């Protein structure tokens, strides 16, 4: 969206996750990202000798977070879509368990196809998007200090189409129940669902400018589709 005055443009492009404000950006992760410390890799490797263990497929898996603007002057900011296809981990179908992780420095802001799918009503500039990503990683997620989002999943019950999700983000762990749709095939499965959470529940401060006149809403909507084979 174009703001009709120069000074206003600087403030308003900072509306969501810091917009255009300069800040240091953590270096990108190498192509082969090691699992985070404490990830239960050994559990799945040992289990593979006894039963079918599925590996989550990066590229075919997708996590999407919709970041919405708020405040009295919200119309002057932008909504954003944050996504990752770099999801890694394992699924143990027999035990109804999964563990996965997402390297935060690979998050993508405003993938054009995902913005179109979300039907967002403004179009941030390339500079706005880059500034938003920079400030999201540095100021909100503190990705250099907390480089991963970790997820542990347990099936709630065989008859209940929901899973228990334990999410560790920004050094804080919270538990949710998420409705899911599971599709099984001969070589694996896909799991799709959604959940909502507040940034402040994880010790993160939503970005805002002008004393909160333009701000990021505390609540984030997350949807996912995880493919494993």
C-alpha cells in the first residue's frame, strides 16, 4: 500500500513486526540443518528397527502463520504471511507420536502465492517485506538466541480427530489441542490442521509504533500440512 506522505511511510511500513526499521539479521542456516539440542533423534532411530517410522518431508510440508494488523490506524499498515517449508522430524504412527522442528532463520515472509491464498487486501513493498522479516527474526523471535521452533505431538485418542501439541518457541513451552485431518496412504501420511496462540504467551512482545496506533495483533493463526513417508 502506498502512503501519501514520506515521513508517514517510514512509520507505517514498520507497523507489522517492525517493518522497515534497520536491524542486524542472523545469518542464513546452511542447507543441512542439524537437529536442535535435545531433539529425540535416538528414539526414532531405535524405533525404526522394530516398527515403521516415517520421516517428515521438507518441501511437501508447510507451516503458515497469518500476522494481522491492529490498532486505531491499522488500515495504514499491512497484514503478513509467514511460512516455512523447512519442516524436519519424524512420525511414529504406531505410538501416535511425532516430533518436528522448524529453523526460524529460514522463515519466508509474504510468499506471493500464500498472500493471494489468504486474500490480504494490501501489498507491501519489497523493502517492507525485508524489514518485516528482519525485525521478526531479531526483535520478536530473537532467532539467534532461540533458533528453532520445536513441536511434540501426541494423538489425543484413536476416536478423537485432534492431537495434543506441545510447542516450544522463544524458550517457552505451551500445550494446545489442535483439530486435525489425517490422510493415510501405503507409503505414509499427511496431517493438516490449525491452531491459534498469543505471542505474549511465549514471552514475545508484538511490534507496535506510534504508541500502539498501529500494531501487530497478539493472536496469531497457524495452519499446517505435514507430509511424512
